[in-house]
C-alpha cells in the first residue's frame, strides 16, 4: 500500500481534499487497518506534508467563496486538526469523520513509541522565531488547546472539541508509563508575562488542569439540571447533554491515565478535592 501510492492517495482524500464528508470518512476507515502495526505506512503518515483545501465564505479577498489551499503542514497535524476542530467542508461537526479519525489516530500511535513521544513533546508549542507571529501549530498543541477549551460568555462552544481531544490524549498515554510520565510532566504557566513562567506557584500540571476542567463541567451540568427543574422543563436538554459529553471525555482520559500508574495516582491525589469531585460524580450517576 505504501510503495504503490495507495496510502498517500487515501491520506490526500481524507485530509486534504474537498471530497464529500462520507467519502472522507470511508478513506479514514480504510487507512485504520493499513496503518495498524505497519512501520512503512506509519512512517509515511509521519513524514507526509499536505496542503489541505478549506472552505471559505465570500469576502473581499474571496468574492465567490469556495475553497482555498492553506500552506503545507504535516499530515499528522492535519489529522489531529480534523478530529479536534472538525472538517470545514462539513461545517465543523462531521461527527462520523471525526470518530473515524480517532480510530485512525489510535492505529497510528499503537505500538509507535516515536510518534507518541513526538506528539506529547509538542503539547507546549515552541515559540516562533519572530516574536510578532504566532508559533506554528503542532499536533500536540492542537490537542492541548481542545483539551482545555471551555466556553466563554457569548462565544460558540463545541462540546465535541474537548471530548475528542481527551480521546486522542487517552490513546497517546494508554499502556505506556513513559507516555504517561511525559504527559504528567507537562507544566503550563498560569497568568501573563514572564513572571508566570518563572514563579513555580503560578504553574500547574496537566493532570490538575484536566481535573479542574472536569469540576467546572460538572458544576455547569448541575446548574443546567437545576435550571431545567426550576423552569419545569424535561431533563435532557441540549446544553445538559453537551456538558455530559465534556465530562465523559475528561473521565475517559483520567481513567486511562491513572490506570496502572502509581505516580499519576499520586499526582491526582495531591489535591484532596480531586477525589471528592470524582466520588461525587459516581454517586450522582449511581443515584440516577
């Protein structure tokens, strides 16, 4: 498949074309077994560069709208972006394609330690050479961006963004203590300016940030339930379901990360409130 060019063709259709979303999903599904335990095909995906077509609305630069090619980017970045951000051709959500992308990603990183380490090492984006430009996106930075994404007042919120980002990170750390260690040692500065980077008290681990976002999602979910009850509406509103999806993503990630990893468990238990929020969620679902 790799030598004949079939793999490259499928990658182009799935990640760089304006093909219908159904065809893209089928291409992703076809690539999943091709990549499984196949070093030549995994290497091809790791080294491939694509210039994806993206849909644009009509504006001064593109009066008729349509599609434009973005500058070349690594194929794995295009794959992760399609999963976390959604396919612009299908209007963003494209859940079937995003789910197929997760399966392909799992096939790519399973047994591929070099790929795991490379993506985990890029969670924190490296600064750009020009301080006036944004650093280039990496597969890891896209995952981290989706992982920590929560709605801002007045802004559109895609609950599948943190959900799929959690699934990707869960695949990266599954059954690998070394991968769990790399993720565990990812420290993010909180605040602005150099002082936030230099002061250890202003830094927080990725484990704690995930748990913190789980707490926020649980609080928002509870407020949705209470609001529905107060207004006499049936349970199971769209907003309530959205927060459930976000919580499921964080819980799947934490279960995978904590499994058979004593040091991650120790990091998790370093904050007593962490165990309380998880126990509380289990009790709530058990009662329901």
